[in-house]
C-alpha cells in the first residue's frame, strides 16, 4: 500500500510540474508576440508612441540619449536600413496627410532593434536611445549619421549662460 501511495504522489508531482512548464512557455510566447502594456497613457504622447517611454517599458531602465540634429533623414534612413537590416525587431511610423500637397508625408519613425535599442527619426534629426553597454555603438552610428549634415546658411551665435545657486563650499542650513 505504501509503495502505491509513493508512486501516486510522484505521478501527481510530475503532472503539476509539466503543467507549470507549459504555462510558463505560454507566457514567454505571449511576451514575444505582443508587447505587454500596463498603462498606455504614458506610452502615447502627442498622438504617437513616445520613444523614451517605450525604451523604459522594454529595458526597465532609463535610456542614454544621443541626438544628431540637422541631418538629411532620407540618407540617414538608408544608412540605418543597411546597418540594421537583420536586427530590426519592429518599426512604428507616423505619417500625416498634407492637404496643400494632397499627399501623405513622413513625420516620424521609431525603430526597435532586436536588443531593444531604439532609434527615433524625425524631420531633421535622429535620436538614439540605448543602454550603457551600447555606448560605443551609439558613438559609431552618430559619427556615421553626422556625415549627412544639412548645409545651414544661418550664422550661429553664442549666448552666455548664468547658473545661479549656492556658492562653492557653502551648505544649506
């Protein structure tokens, strides 16, 4: 009688563990198929996905941000497609209809790579969001994207910035 009880207990435990493994595999599969969003309010900003909130959702940490401003985005997108061809996980595009030109025009695009780096491409900028481990990747890509700088006829000017606060060596009481 005792060996029968032991065998029954072992069989029940095997069945329970098999069910738990099957359930965990379903959960993992669901996470890969669909981004689980608990609160969509912070993820959507200005009628489109906010790339920084998306980065935080995917990586569970704040991003490092590299901004390359004033570049030809059509050339930049071609470079990004060539460089990231096999590692692109998904692309979110924001377009709008221009009534003056009677056509759909590009507004913004967010590229998510397989290792959860995010590249936001706007009208004249590219923004790289990455973790600390990918800093060299961001530096290298920023240098390549800088080659597509738009010619600017406007003259730049400098402005003196004054930061006010406590003098050095003085503490707040």
